[in-house]
C-alpha cells in the first residue's frame, strides 16, 4: 500500500511540476526530475526498489515509443553511415578528458580508466524527449544524434566490459575475449533483424485476426518488453533493445494503426516516462551537494565540454554546418544510464573513491538539467536564423 501511495504522490508531483516548468519555457523533464528530488527530501524513502523498477520501465517505453512512432528504418540506415565519425570523435574526446583529469589528480591507472569510461556514454532517453518536444527527431541532425547515441551506449558498454576485465583479472582482454564481446553485439543485431523481417509480420497478421480485445496493443507492448529483455540477455542496455524493437515495428503497417499508437503513447508519456525522470531526481544523494569542490566542478565541465567539442568537430568533418554541429554536440552532453553503472561497479570493486562517485552523480544530474535547455535554445536559434531570409524576401 505504501508503494502505491509513493508512486501516486511522485506521479502527481511530476505532472504538476512538469506543467509549471513548461509554462516558464523550460523542458518538462526538469520539472519531473525536480519532483523526484523534492519527494526524496520530503519523504526520505529507504526502499526505492519499486521506483528503480518503474524508472527502468520508463526508460524502456520512452525509447520504444521513439522508435515506434518517430523513426523510420530508411532514415536510420542513412544516418548510420554519417554517425560513425561523429560518434568516434565525441567518445574519444570525452574519454581523453576523463583520463586526463584522473591523471592530474594522481589517480591510479585503473581509477582513471573508470573515470574516462564514465565520461564516454550519452543518455539516449534525455535527448529523445527534447527532440520529440521540439519536433526535431526526424530532422537530419536529430536522426544522426539518435543513431550516434545508440552507437555511443554500445561502445560504452564495450569499454565497460574491457575495464571490468582489467580490474577483475589485472590484464587486458585477449583477442578471443574481444571477439566474443563483439560477437554478442552482432548476434543481437542479426536476431532482431530476422525477427523484424520474418517473424513480426507473420505474428501481427495472426494477432490482427484475434477476437480478444486490445490484442494488437498487447502484442506491441510485448514486443517492447521482449526486445528490452533480449538486449539485456546479450549484455546490452535494455533501452537499446527497446528502441530497436520500436524501429522494427515502425515498418509494419499492421502494428502502426493510429489507435494503437495513441494508446502506446498514452501509457508511455502519461505514466512511465514521468516516473523515469522523477526517479533520476530521486536518486540524487543530498549529501552530494555538500561534497562539491573543485574536482566535482572539473568533472562537470570536462565531461560536458568533451562531448560538445568532440561532437562538434566530428559532425563538421562529415559536412554539417556550424549550427547543426552545435546542436549535435549539445545533444551528446546528457548522461543518465551506463555511466552510473560504470561508477557503481567501480565503487563495488573498491576502485573509485566516494568523491569520484559523488562527483559523477552530480555531473549526471547537472547534464540532465542543462542539456535539454541548451538543446532547445540551439534549435530555436537555428530556426530563427532560417526564417530571416524568408522575411527579407517578402
């Protein structure tokens, strides 16, 4: 009963504060995260397992819905070719900044490595919500950003696997071990491709003939959960699988009936995703605010600028203009998922200190707050500039 009261309370707070922040011109997710933070202060919940589970479902449904409603396979294929260089640049620069910071503060090689890997990933979930709100997800920079963020998480998990191997066994993975890691990723992509090409069309042709109410809606939700589960079983993040599942269904007319889409969006944006962002605010340890020092400030600045600089240079190299490159770089700044896994494992293994752990948590929170704001501002700046020639010609 207490869990129900807590979920009801935090959802209510999230909706009210989301509305309030949107009226001030800020992204709604800032209000939803503030709701989680305020809830933690007011109620000080000891058991957050329920919130953890609901937050995970929120991230899964946010990414699934983005792939299901907003992304088309042909656009993703086209963006994939251009995404490689920007992805490599923004990961490399952020990784280098993290390792450099650890070295400056005299950390051991392995602790500096953990810090560098924590700097590397990007949170797809935070980016997607802002892109949808600004109607920018289907644009060229938006598609590139989303594709790069997916590659980013895969690369981050790949780096994490290597770092854990180094920390656990005190040696770099062998060539065979690296091939096994890459093989898992490739196997997941192939299996999802076969399912989307051969299995899902047959399944939904059968489901369409079923007499049970809401059969199509139920199976769309089942695909979301199955894709997330399959992704985790291959050692990838659940949201990557959910996104792939959504993209595959986006090419099936039977699965994309408008009435079903509205129901999926309703349960995603009306319930799960507000809880996801509220959970992020809830997870912030209040004592972290009192441990902020020069190191924490440097973590925030270098982690965010590393992504911005690397993303900007990478997109410029593949032919994008300065404004689109700036939008892409800002879109790569937010963190929320894989980096928290990295530092949690590092702390569990006794490799990173409490100061590093607290500073990364603060960086994640700050990035989630400021990145959507800066992203929305940069998009508006670009669109304002595009309207000037039209006005001059009238």
